[in-house]
C-alpha cells in the first residue's frame, strides 16, 4: 500500500503571493510510492517550494486549511506567471482537507486561503528521465582542459517564477575523476579525486584536465539518487597530455666567520655560490631542461641541462636567471617554473696586520683575511728570514701562529697573497703580520 508523504513548511511573502499564510502550511501527497523531493528556491522566484515527484500516476495532492470555514481557492499557472493563473477544477473537500486527484505536473500552483496565498511549483520527473549511454574522448585534446563527448538523455528541468521568469532546476549531475595536487609542505604530487556538479550535462563537457591517466565517472541525478535509482557510467582510460611542474632552489650556506655575508634572503651573495635546483613533474612530462641565462628573457642561454635536478656553482660576479622547462611527449604542452634570480656580489679582500695567538682563546687568536666572492686563493706566510711558516688555498682558513706544532715568537711576519675575485679582479697582496703575544 502506498504511503502518504507529508511536509510542513513555513510561508514566506513574495510579490504576487504578497500576503503569506501566517501559520504553518500543511501540504501532503498521497498514493505516491517514492519520497517527494522538496526544494526551497531563491526568494526572488516568489515560490515557497518546488516539489519533485517521481511520477504523478494516481497521486493526490491535499491541503489542510488553517482555520475552520476558510474560503480556499486553487489556481494554476504556467510559463506566463502567477498573474495569468487559472482556477483549478476538481478539488474536493471532505470537511478536513482539500484534495486534488491526479494534479497536472510541471506547472505552478497558488492556494489562496482567505486572501493569503501559498505558491509552489510541481515537477513530474517522469517527463525528465536521466540516462547515460556512453563517454568518449575526441582525438584532439587541448593543454589544460579535457573534453568529454557524452551520449546521455538529460533534458533541462525548467520551472517559472511567480513573474514568469524561466529558471533551470539543478539536477546535480556528478562527474568525478582523479588528478594530481601539489603538496607544498612535503614537496610532492599526491593523487586526489575531483568531484564536479552540473545543473545539466551536454554532449560536450569541457573541464580542467587531469594531471594523470584516469577514468571519468558520470552519475546522477540528485533525484534518482534520492530514490535509490541513481544512474552511473565509467569511461575508458583517459590518457592525459596536460602537465604541471614545480621547482625549488636550495643554496649551500657556508659558516665561515671571516667571509663577508650578504644578509639578504635572496639567492646569491659571496661567490662561489652553490645552489641545488630540483624539479617535480606530473606524469605526462617527458622532456625536461634547466636553463641558465644572464637576462631575464633568456634571449641568450648560457647553459642547458637535460636533468631532473642539478647542482650549479656560480663563480662569476653578476645576476643570473635559472628556470626549469617541461613538455609532454609530442611537445604540444610546454610549461615553465618560476624564474630564480641569483645575484653574485663583487669581490673584496682585506688583511689584518696583527693577532695574538695563545693569549685568550677565541679572541683574535688566529690570523684570517676578510673576504667576499673570492674564487681562487693562495696565501704564504714567512718569517723575517724567509722561512715559510704555513700556506693555504682556502680563504676561510687562517694561521694559528704555530710552526711545526709550536707557537712562534712574537715579532713581525710577512704574508704573500695571490687571489682572483668573481668579478675578475686579481689580487696580489703583500704585508706584515705583528704577533703581539705567542705564549702565556
């Protein structure tokens, strides 16, 4: 036996339904095997509700008046709007409620009780069946978007506002597929499911292209889902041509206390500047290339490297630009990373003339040059008799005031330095070193 579905709704005032029913409206549907789907439309429609019924076969629609002896009148309107509503005949009253047998669907109704009105639209879903037969993909696809060719029965479900304005009821047809999403924190691409909702579905659907091979699933609609009769279809495998890349740059930090540092957070500073560049690509990236140039437009590319990741040492003064370029197998989709700017500073080299080894540990107890952007360096230290005390080729190193493991005597010593800056500047320096105290 079919059950009666009842819904109780509060009334809102609208234009032609300008004087709403002050109390709760009791509207019920009888002899319907499926649940009635009730939708509350936008206030601008002038409609209280839209009722969607699976079908209207044998259905009866009943209204319970709010007061005894009320004068209740029913009228019906179409696309012309409520201003052209016509009286409904065949409404019966059993002393408690008014009932309309086999109501007409896909039209609007106005129930007037003592000049207070309740306006709604009634949809006969059997006139708008949804089915999906096939999903295919055209041979030519564009970068960034995927095109689906859909064979489906999906007529728009239209309703009209109280003023006769046509509007489409959202069928909430779902399209789902997998793609890749960049995880900034973990520096990787993760697979994620995309779900898109459509009011209706056309023969060609264009959407954001997946970044991995995937199947598309079309399902719906919201009404069939409510009635446990949802339709769905899975496509064949879509082979993506769309690509996306990310790139990072990590500079090696030197903790040399005598190197003149650039406090900027930008890439570069004192040469040699060592930077590791890493790329992260989606599945369809087939060709990979790092480019290094001296102009931001990459008019003249100094270096091209066909690698996923590279480590490059910048040894020349100036500004360099680095980017990663990826493309798919046939080169129809090309994308670039952000451009990394690397600024290498001019060179500088200063030599102290005194230090005090073995006096106070950690305080001026080692002779070191102060330098910046020195890419080649040689230093020799002699006593006044020409005996070599030490030599080193790293400007970060120094002399601790020892010769053959023992501290030398206080006095004057001499250094000779040959160096080359990242800016091409040559250094040939000579000078004296005064050891103020070499023993305790």
